[in-house]
């Protein structure tokens, strides 16, 4: 048997990562001969460990918290979406030996929303809670779906305003009327406003916490989506259910979809995500 191609997810901590499972399922499904491991890599060792991995035959790396910004700096070249995100979750060695950095998080989110859950974004009012790295990674792919408005609300108001300003002048081919599309504010400014989709991109979920949201902020038939996921519904998913969201979802589907996009980048084969999502869902009930 030929030697297996080596891939890994780097993160810190990494013990609970579902990525090795997801990629092994993809590999089985598509008959790809590869091995995918989880490596606990502290930030200070990232560059050295990544170089070493590639030197010893590694073909690709996924990077998770807190390494995505370091991976962005590490890559020799970047896809356009990684440049927008200023973060990289997928590294791949190209034929010429250079390392390409990509960010598949945003496309993973959009696919989970639009393809898996049939939540259309065109003409919709979107609210993103949080203005950290997770938000940065999803704005441009969301903009590309033609929503009518994207509001970024954050505890530290300045960060939301700065991020919105950064995306206000983005040059997207075929896009008109971008001015005013993205707006940054604090949570207090959300009073008396309504949104069709609220995305939680804060890390509040991790501590089972919730940003302060005014009542009636969710429009009729509006949906909620938490970029985080867990075995139990997150605080934000519960909030959505309590506030009559048509759908209140967590980020498990996004996780599988971003993995599928990385897998495609590496192997040029598109795995079937729905069977993997169904399996992971069945395991957490
Ligand atoms: P990530 O890369 O996961 O986005 P991050 O860059 O540290 O992580 O950003 C975390 C985000 O969650 C920030 O927007 C943070 O708000 P601040 O910028 O004000 O710190 C937000 N956040 C974290 N805990 C929160 C809480 N309990 N309530 C509201 N927002 C919270």
C-alpha cells in the first residue's frame, strides 16, 4: 500500500476537535488514502511546527483558535477570501512548494445557511453579534449573498465601527450600492430594530453567556445561528427558540461545510456533507 498523505488540524487546545473525525469520514466516503491527526500546538511554536510538518511530507493543515492569524502570516500566498478575513484556517502545499493560505469558514457558513437550511440571504437584514476574528471571517462571503443590510454589534463599540468601516469600501466585482450596507454599533443601538437573521459570532457562548438583546429584535420568520456548537444547545440557540425563531441553529453544519471546502482544496474531491452532519447530529442527542 502506498504511503498515506498526511494532514492535521493545529490548535490550542485541540483535544475536543471534531475535525479528525470529519476528515476521516470524508476520506472513507471518497476513497482517499490519507491520515488526518489533531496536534496541540501553542502559538509560540506554530511556525516551526508547521514548517516541520510540511518538511516531513505533510500536505495540508487546518488551523483553529488561536492560530488563524498566525497561519495568515505564515502563508506564502493567500486566496482573496483569506485576505478579507485576515485569517487562515486551511494551508496547502502547492506544486511549486509554496504554501497557500485559504479561509473556508465564511463559505462554510453560507453553504450551511443557504443549501442545508434553505435560509436565503438576498434582500435580508442581517445582524452579527461580535466583532472579533470569527466575524471578520464571515463578512465578505455574507456580503456576496446580497443582503440589504449587515449590522455588526459589539460590546466594545469601537471595534464594530472600525470593522464596518473596513468593509464599507470593499471592492467586490459586480457589486453596487455597497455604501451603507455594513454598519457597526453597540448593543444599545439595537433597540427598536428588527433583523431577519441574527448570527452570534461572540465567544460568549463558550461561557454559556449571551449578549444583551432587546425583545422583538427578531423579525417574523427570522432565524438565529450560533457559529459555536456544543452537545447541548448553546445559550444563543436557546434564546432563539424562546424568541420564536423560525430556525435556531448552531454551527455544527458550518464546521462540516468549512471542512468539506478544505478537503476539496486539498484533494479536488467534493465529499457529501449531509451524511456527515446527520451522523454527528445523531451522536449528540
Ligand atoms: P473570535 O476569534 O472567536 O472572534 P475574539 O477575536 O476574541 O474571538 O472575539 C470575541 C468576540 O466576542 C468579541 O467581539 C467580544 O467582544 P469585545 O470585543 O467587546 O471583547 C465578544 N464577547 C466575548 N464575550 C462576550 C460577552 N460575554 N458578551 C458580549 N460579547 C462578548
